[in-house]
């Protein structure tokens, strides 16, 4: 199932953002408090703030390209590479750009 009908050509690395209300709906059924979360296809970053408001301890945002959001890294999640905060969730300080609720948005890709 796609966003567009089959009469449209697929644009490589096109952006199909998920509405931010999805996190509030998810949080009604899943306790996100204290979790370390990787948002592997962050796009324009619209999921970051709702994840923080839902209580996530650490949110690491990445995408295959920089869409101009405050993502932490340019990373292809299909590559198998795991972001540093997920390698050591109890030591998210090992990666200076690990997102915490107090982090200022807009830090960007390093």
C-alpha cells in the first residue's frame, strides 16, 4: 500500500512523514516512560517532541538523508549499524548527541 496511486513515479528517498498524533495514540497502549528510543526514519523530525512528551528518556533521531530537522545522525537503518545510545542505553552519555528531554532542538547532524 502506498501513499500515491500507481500512476505516480516513486521518488527515491522521498519524504512521507507520519503525523505526530500517532505517538499520543501509541502512548495510550504502550508505556513509553523511561525508554531509550531510536527513530530511524525521522524525516522532518515531527516525532521527536511527542516522544519526549510521552516520557522517553532518550530519543536518537536519524535518517538516510538530512531533511533539515534536528536529527542526530545520517544513518541508513537497513545497514545494520546501531546508534551509540542503543549500544549502551544505560550510558547514553557515551554519545554527546543522545537526545534527552532537556536537549535543545536544532542541534543537527554532527
